C-alpha cells in the first residue's frame, strides 16, 4: 500500500474520480455556484466583490454535491430536484465557508485553496465581518426554505460547529482524550454539517421518516469518515499534498486517531510519544518528525485506516433504504472516493 | 439647556426613568436573563461559563424590553405574553450581543459595560468563536419560534448588521456622505434589529397587517432616533459618561449627523472642519478637540437634536394604531427616555 498516494485505498481496485461523480449533479452545481456569488442582503457592489473573492478560490463543493445527490436519489425516478434543493445546497456551502473564513482569522492563515485569504488580502476586521456576512447569507437562504424543521437542524449545526471548535481549542495538549470525545468532536466539527445536508434533502422531498433518518446516518457516518481521513492525511501525506506542514494537528497538540491508537498501546513507543507531546517537543520540526515516525512505525496508520473503513461501511449500509438508481450508485461511490482522497 | 447632562431633553419636563418603564416587563426580563445564560447547543460547562462571562456585564436589555412591551401592548387587555415572546426577546439580545463581541475583537476593545471583554479575558480566537456561538444560540431560538416570516425578518437583520459595518468601514474619512447614506447606515447598524423585535412581537400575537406594519415603523424610527442620539452623545457627552473617549467616531473618520450639519453649511467653519478631517488631524487629541468645538459652536448639536426629535415624533405617531393601555404608555415614554439618555 502506497501511503503517500492514497492512504486508505488498499481495499479498492479502481478508485472513482470525484469529477465523474459530480457529473450527476453538474447542472445543479452550476446554479449553486452562481447563487454563492449573489449578494442576498443588499445592493452593494463591494459585498459582491467580497463574495467573489471568497468563492473564486473554488473548493470541491462536496457538501452541496452530497446534498444534491441525496435529493436526486430520494426524489422521483427521474431524479428531479427543485429550487429549494439548490438553496439547501448553497446554504450548506455558505456555512462551511463562513467557518473557514473565521478559522483563517483565528489561525492567521494567509492561503486557502491556493488563494489569498480575506484576512490577508484585506484585514482581520473585514474577515470577521465576511464570515458573519456568509452566516447572514445562510440565514437568508434558511428563511427562503420556509421549513421549520430544517431551521432547527441548521441552528443545531451552527452550535455544533462552535462547540466543536471551542472544545478543540481547550483540548490542545490534553492527553487523556478518549474515543468518545474524539468521535464526538468529529461530529461537531464536520459530520453534523454533512448530515444536515443529506437529512434535509429528503425532508424537502417529503420522504418517510425512515428515509430521512437513513440519509442523516449516511451523512453522519460519511462525515466522521471524512474527518478521520483528514486526520490520517495529516500523518501520511506530504506537506505539498496538504498545502500545509504535515503533522500540523499534532504540532498544535491536537490528539487525533493515529496518535490515539499509538498512545493506547501503553508500551515504550506510547510512552515516548506521550513525552514528546507533554513536553511540547511536537511543536518543533525534529519533535514532530520523530512523533510521526513513531505513529507510522507502530500501527497508527493501519488502525486509523480500519476505523475509517468502519464508518465508511456504516455510511454505505444506510443506502439499502433508498431505491436503486444511478444517484444511489454515486452516493455509494462517494464513500470509495472519500477513502481514496489524497488532499 | 445643559448639553452635558441631557442633550436632547429640552422639550421634556420630567424625563422618565428607564427602570420605571422596564418594571412593566420585569418578570419577563428575568426569564430573558435566565435564558440568555442557558447553553442551548451542548452540555459543556465551559460554554455556560463563556455565556456567563458575556452576560454578567449586564446592559440595558433595551431591545428585549421593547419587543416585550410591544408584545403586551398588542396582546389581550391583560397584556399576556407567552413563551414565544420570551424566546423572541432573547433572540434579539443574542444577535445584539454577538455583534458587540465581534466589534470588540475588531476594535481590540478591552472593556465593555465595565467588564473585561472576551478578547481581553481569553483571546481574539475565542472571542470570534464566542460571537459565532451567540449567533448559533440565536439560530436555535429562531428555530424554536417555528415561524417562517420571522426567520426571514431576522435573516435580513443579520445581513443588514454586516452590510452596515462593512459600509461604515469603507466610509471612514469619506467626506461626501449624504443624508440618505447616513440614515441608511443607521437603519442597517441599529434600527433594523429594533424593528425586527417590535415587528415580530405582533406577528406572534397574530395581529392584523396594519398593526404589524405600524410596530415595524415604531421600531425603525425609534432605532434611527437611538442611533442619532448615540452620534450626538459622541459630540456632547464627556469621556467618563461614554466610557470611551469623546469624539471617537469623528477621530476614526466616521461622519455622523452633528458633523454633516456643519459640513453642509459650506462656510468657513465647514471648510476648517473638512480640512481637519481630510488631513486626518481629527485623529489627534488637539484635532478632535478643535473639531468638536467647531461642531458645537456652529449649530451641529441643535440641528441633530431636531433631527432626533423628528424620528421620535414619527415613532410616537405609529402608536395611535394600537389600543390605549399602560403598555402603550410605556412605549410612548420610551421615546422620551431615548431622547434624554446620557449614555
């Protein structure tokens, strides 16, 4: 298995291309893109410029795509979706982007997706406001859905995103993290928003509770899997693949799955790794290099791959509840793509 | 007329006390206070501590009080309100507070209402997240109202708040501001949120459109009046009354009503004031002192008082649409209080 190329792909013969999967919702994603750049709050050209600056950096649009694929897979046999599904997809990406813009202020990041960040190009001040503006645009979208249960779902998602970030901040260099805490944090930070999109799409289709609940579980498990792969890539990918220094989670004292697996061995390797974290040696180039070496040499990668596969399997199993279709196949292949992504 | 004591009170014999006005909604405001401190998103004690830190600083709770007074004045003759009105009041204060927390990060402020700000006590990072958390709590409240039109109103308010701040940022040291721009900015920054609370209360009471629309106009005009008085106090009050340096708007290049009135005279005083702003001399202690002197000596205060009275009158006139009651009297006296406030 080539760790550098594709960390979790060992079980898969020909990994799917994301582009091919997204083709199934190509027209809808074009509408989403246009909508993302629309100023919904006033008629100021500067606000349009700001939105343009934020969204021209691109991004995979994974969350809107998942929501749209679920919308089609739970719609009629022709996979028809309506304007509300587009708004839902936009809303989901707006919340994701708002949290990224605020993260970049918090971390003083200067590049995101190869583009200058708002804080770098303009100022921290404007970046805080830009994040708020994106949340405001999301609220306007939410209002347009006119669907109280979906308002409730997204209200909780916003809370989860903040709670997850605040907890993560407070758990830096805390060693006695357990698996529950780790998975819960992954839900708050990532899976909760995935699930909101995949759950709300069948709600808009007036699907039965059983389908809504299954699609929520699909998003939740896929989101956890996505976060685990993210945490794995931090250990296995090169800095150039990641666009940030490898090992940056651990160097900030964030204990994720690969580290947790080694720490719970309670052997010599675990003791040394614990020492490197406790003394904050992980924050230095040599310290992080040694730590990553320990993790790779002591099964941290393999165990994390297995963990990701468990959540991938759980995501896939939920799909049996919805009728067979090309869109359901895409949702199935999306799980494979997630396991093979390298950035 | 004693400018230092009560800038806009010349027309009023015995200005009402805010405490006496708030007595009419005392029980409800106690519930609001409890709710503001409740963690609605998860079970983390640290998040409760954060909310406690934010809300223990107090504040007048003017926005929730106005919303509750309108709720009572547009309810049955006994002035009964329900749980939804409490949630609406909480929601309104949460949005106000979230925007203050982000403003404090943006301005690197260390004190707010006599308490250490979140950015000062913890960090900028946590303060950005705390503002986001308060917006998230507001979204949870909004969801609980289960009322799509109110979701729409508050979505627009969030947009207005951001658009107002972003425009204000971009208009620093811009001299050719016109009255439309000034009033529009006051609506975005302040009056839009006032109006959301006073408009949504009768919506929850299932009032006729005429009443809803009148109460929206009440909040809008009162909010503009509030902002004008704020801008006036920046020129007339002492630094100790304001809890910040007097003239701080103008020293940052923000052109508000008292300055606008002098600038539009196009005489020698206007030319000198324009020069002080253009050369950014207003940012120095001597420059701001001279500027404030020019404004006070050339009718800037009196004209602004008149402008505030115009909006106060417009607010008051809307009240004829609702039946006479002690609560309507409070709403009427609230206008007087606003004109006489000194901080």
